């Protein structure tokens, strides 16, 4: 679904990226057309096209003339790599900076993370 506060074309690109990462759309398979995205989300086809073209520029999708857009070989690996770097920059870096402020050791932080993951697994099994 379209969320407020973020450009629609960015959301379209992220939706395709997520589907590639999740394996919903596999490499060398086609993605929905800009008209399909536009109809589904009730947006202008040019807006949907802008999101798709962004992924073409990034080498995630490529165009087969007269056939449609396809996921490039290696796209999932590139997306996972980029998202991993974003995760490190957006979450791990700030987490460690706060840990340093609080005087926490790496072991204490790791212990907290492990405790959270065990708690989450126990809660999801209930």
C-alpha cells in the first residue's frame, strides 16, 4: 500500500526490491508493467515508470524491447549487499555509538541482542 510522506515512485521501486529480496520475483523473470503498477495503485503510469526506471538505472532491472522489464542476474545479491550496508549505517553504527556513551562492552551489547532474539523466538512460538 502507498504510504504518505514518501514519494510514490520510491515506494514502487522499494516494493519491487523487496519482492526480489524475498524471492517473490526471481532473477531473469519479468516484473509487472508500469501500467499494471499504475492500475493496482491507482496512480499515473509515469509515476510508476519513474520507480521502474530508477531500478533500470541501478542495474536491478533491464528492458527487453517489446517484451517488458526483467530482473537482472545478480540483482538480489546487489540489493542484499546495499541493504546490509544501509542497515549497518542506520542501525549498527548508532547502536554502537550509544553503547560507547553508556560504557557498554561489545559483549554486553551482544548479550542484549541475544536475549532479545531468544525472547522474540519464545513469544512467536506461543
